[in-house]
C-alpha cells in the first residue's frame, strides 16, 4: 500500500514538475504580432495559399527557432524550420468567403517551447461566382455633383451569430447601419487601376445589427473614379456613373443563412454634400440633411426614389491587399493670425494631409469657407498660387440649429494653414482641429541624433511620407496633381521601408504598376495611369517596375513579390533592349535628373545638367542587373545567362559613348558620376578616379549637392562606398542652399519639391512646380539608417533574417540612436562618441543573426539575438 502510494506521489510530482517546466519554458519563449499576407486578421485574402508570419520573444540570447507547429482551422502541421516569415499554407483547399482561425507555437534551440499564440483569423475573399448583388445607382443619368444616399430597411427575424458586409463602389463610399458608421476607414474602396481591377472592402458588421428592424445606408462620392483627376480639369476618366455594390451575408444562431444584396429594392435620394472632388474640396449644406436617414425610425418622403441598376463593367473585383486609409494624429490649432491683408488664418504647426474639423453654429444659410495652404508668403499673407487650379476649399452652409462639427467625407487637403471666411461670431482655437489622414501603416523606424536640425530632417522625411502615402504613393498632396509618379516612388521606396511598414502598401500599388504596364513593356509615368498612353517609358520612372519590388524583397524577404513581378520586370528590360541601338538607349522622352541644381542667372554654366541618355543607359543597366538578381532567386538559369551577357554589352556601350580616355564622363556632374558608380557602369580600375572626380565636383560647389530626383538617393551612398564618408557628412550637414538642411532652417516640417522652394529672401520658386510636401529628396533617410546608424539588410537572407550593423560616425555628430521594427522584431543601433570614447549598443531580434562591424577598428563580431554593448577608445 505504501509502495503504491509512494509511486502515485512520484507520478504526481513528476506531472507537476512537467507542468511547471512547460510554464517556465513558455515564459522564456513566446510568439506575437501574427500576420497573414502582411496584415493582421485580414478579411479578404485572395491568395489560395496565404502566408503566415510571427515574431518571437525570448529572454535568452542566441535564440533561433528550431521548429513550429501551425494550426489553421482543422489542419495542423509540425515543421522543423527556422522560418517564421511568410510561411505558405499547405493544407486542404480553402473555401471562399470563409473565416479561418489559426495559431502557432514554436520550439527554440535552447529546448524551450512557447505557449500557443492567441487565436488569430483571416477570411478568404469572394470568387466571382459568389457575387449575387447588383450594381445600383441613381435613376437616369448620373449628372448631378450632389452625393447620393442609398438606403434599405432590413427585418431580421432571428438572433444573429455573424454578419459580413462586402462593399465596393465606382467612386467612394461611406456605409452606416442603424445610425452608426461601420468602420474607421476613409476614402474606400481606395484608388486602383479601376479599368483593370476594383477593390471591395469587407466589414464585420455583427455588432451593428439586431434582431428585428434595421437600416443600412450608404453615401457615394465622385472620388478618383468620376471626379476631377489628372491635368486640364479632366473628369470621368474611369466612368461617368457612380455606383454601389453591396452584399450582406448573415448567419443566424440557429445555423441558417441569409444574403441581402444591393438591388432594385433599395431607395435613393440626394443628401447634403453638394459637391466633392479631390482637388477642389467639398461643399456641405446642413439645411439639406436628412436627419436620421440611416436609422429605423426615419420615414422616407417623396424625395426617395427607386434606384437604377447599372451594368457590370469589365473590371475584376479583388480583395484589399494594402492598408486602408484612416485618421491618425490630431493637431490642435496653435494660433489664429490676422494677416496684413486682414485674413483670418489658423496655424496648425505641421504641414500635413487630412482635413479640419470645425465647430460652428449660426443663422441658417451662413456659408463658412475653409481654404487650405502649406505656407504664408513673405508678407505673412495666405498663399495659394502654388496650388495651380486646385481650390482646396471646404464650404459649410449652416442649418441654423445647434452647434455642429463639420468635416469633409470624399476629399482631402494638404496644408499647415487654413483661412476661415464667414465664421459667425468669434473664432477661437478650441473651435477647430486638424486630423492627419493616411494609409494605416505602422511606424517602424526611429532615428535620433544630438543634432536638432538632423532630427527635424528625419521628422520632415517621415511626414512627407505620411502625407503622400494616401492609398497610392503620390508626388504631392495639395495641388491639381496628387498622382502616383513612379520616379518619386522608386527613389524613395528604400527609405519608406525604414520609416513605416509599407509591405502591404507597395504590394497593393505594384499590382497597379503591373496592371497598367503597356503591351510593349512600357510603364506609365503615373500609376494608376490617368494620363495619355504616350506618357510612359521614361528612364528612372518606368524603372520602378524593377527597383520597387527589389527593395520590398530586401526589406521584407517577400519572394512572392518577385514572383508576381518577374514578367513585368522582364518586359520592361526587353522593351528598352528592343529600342536600343548597338545596346545604347539613346532615344525617347526622359525627365532626366528632375529638378537638379540650376542657379537663377547661370552665365558661366553652373547648372548641373546631366545628359538624359547617359542617365537612361545607367538605369537600363540597373534594371537589367535587378532582373538578373531576381532570376537567380527564382531559379531561372537561362535568363541569368542571357541577361548577364546583355548587361556586359550595356556597360560596354556606356563606356564607349560617355567615358573619355582619361576617365572623365561627358556630363561631368555629380549625378553622372553617382549613377555610373552606383550601378557599376565603369571598369573596376576607373572607379576610384571617378569617385575622386565626384568629390572634386562637390568641393567645387562649396560642399553643396547639385543632384535632382535621380541622383540624390545614391549620392551619399556612393561617397561612403568609396571611402568618402566625411564628404557625405559635409553634404548632409550643409545648412545653405542647396542642401537637405536649408529647408529645415527655413521652417519646413515636410520635404520640399525643390531645394529652394522658399528662397533666402523669403520669395518663392516658380509657382507652377513648387510643392512643400514632396518626399523624393527625403531619400537621404536610407543613407542615414544604413550608414549613420548602420542598420542594413543582407540580400542572401533578406527581410533582416541576417543583418549587418556597421555604423560610420562623422560630421561632428556625437550620438546616433536608431531602431527598426523588422519582420523578426526590433533591431537597435545606438552609439555615442564623446572625448574619444566610443560606446555602442546593439539589439538583435530572436531568430536572426547579425554581423556587427565596429567603426574605425574594423573588427567584426558574428552575433545571435540579444543585447550587446561595446566600448573602446576611438
């Protein structure tokens, strides 16, 4: 009996110890930040084999995942692998419009096993045959500027388990159920190449519906689809009729299902939004509000008519692959100014993109006008000439009732200052606030130094990105343009991936690059393309098709983005090959080194003009090289051989055409040498002297840069590569025009389009091309992260699976601290250099390894995850 009791006690103790060990093990190791296709709990996954990612948290150094157990629905796999990013689903075929729950747990190299992650989910998208809803619109022709309302009453007879709304529009939509907005997303369904594909948005609306009577209401705006877009007051580019498509799928608690569609049963009426477009703003007449129109108690009057049914177009409906646009930072009014002209102007202190929320009450019919601008002129007056024909005005007509809060619905503005006209009574700062609007991307990068001007530069780079990443990467957010210029995007893509999580953002936009590629291989100047067909094929612009996917691969390790865009890459290179003569691309229309340095009175040829065809040849080589790199990764060995031979011919043609026997380029500009060196256009033995010529040029201009959009991103990288970090720092720290810090000293809070958008005397550059929120020159951020902080991805193990951390101090900077939230977790690099003592702290995330290269000493350390400190005399 005692023996049996003793055995039982032993078993019990062992069980307790086992449970304790598992708990302790789980405490040492955990998983977090689970994603599917770069998104958290997405609701419209189109990939039949969605990819799963997770991060690992560990209290131990040198932690590597040894295996993972992945549970998706009823399918569970246990895999020995250190991969934790973008793991493809390999179970049984997934059903459309179905929610799947998933979890993961991992084991590490220390013998620890994590607990199961919290349960996450993803929902598959709709197949074309799943759509039963009809496109509905206003009856007759859609000729009115007024935004229509659409409404339907629903009587749900049973308790609801779940309800999912699938909604899209030709135009923009806002959906409401029982008086409440169904999401915090704006400008839905976003901007895509509508003629090719149109996104639908999925909302879980379970909490908005109830057993019994319900009402669903949707308002539509012209948006990019029907409204003003492009140049010359162009309208109706994609179509002349706004339309709604809505499918509401309900599952009741008893297991039965019901689908309610947009169809002939809906009613429509015009609402209080009299006009709305992207460039000119919105006019809202509160007297025309149909109070409670989206609620059950509302009684329809004679203004409500039966809807019209529209024909389905040729476009394909696709799920959302990028982040939606949402509200973010809110700015209080700093001060109210009376300008010399007597204008009432409000300063929010930050150039931003979004809109103003305004509180107002007053007599019925009072018209309050809110105009927006980025800067005041030299005299301190409201300045709008650089907006060209864009009005950027919101008009609010009061109802005469209680105080209301007004904000637009189907437009956005780029501004720091607003002018208020017609406000009844005294305007005080508590009556208005500004809200920033941009795609919902997490901030992933932090960069800080002991230099206030550099810190402001980083702030400006980030806010230039926020303001221009409103669903597509636009050139500027304020004037009558706001287009997805491809040259700007390729120049800034690497920097963008440091600042924010742009994996989904570029995944979505690059689908439009692919969709808008012409049959001959040319890429349009802007994507989505709203310009003429001939507006395509410029070097440095069309090259976005190779450069952006490659940068996303480096930053996120997404091989799928290379697979999806390999054929477009190849088509572009083949197009250039086809029009080249003797391997020389010396034809076509090119923008060149856009907005390069050029003095006002250039009598002695100081303008930094670089031969456009030299630039074209360099980018031709670069795209060919990136195509070769991609072909190697994808195992396309024949293409590797073919394009390697082509690349040698391209470079030989460059040398023959543009290099003198003494090693001087025919365009002896900074951009010419930068591109020739960055893209390895010169024979090895001539590169050092070319770099020295570049340095001499910089010195000749008094340690100033002279580069434009295409040379600037690579300038400091080339100087550092060839051992001239000191010159790169001199350029970065230069405070006089032209330089990165000149706009900062002039009060900029975003990156300017021109180096001297505001001249030293306070006057402006040419008004028709002078944006004060234009991210391209912010591409210096890539060098700041890679060289100053030293945080670098490694092409052989991209996405920061392997990291090189190699800071290079300089420029009288005594400390730099940077952090990057990678797909594996945070990488940190922080150093100080004071009185000859160098202190360096590094954080390496679990499941990665890093090569740390100590500056000056050159000593290398191969390290696993954990925190490390180095300290030595410099």
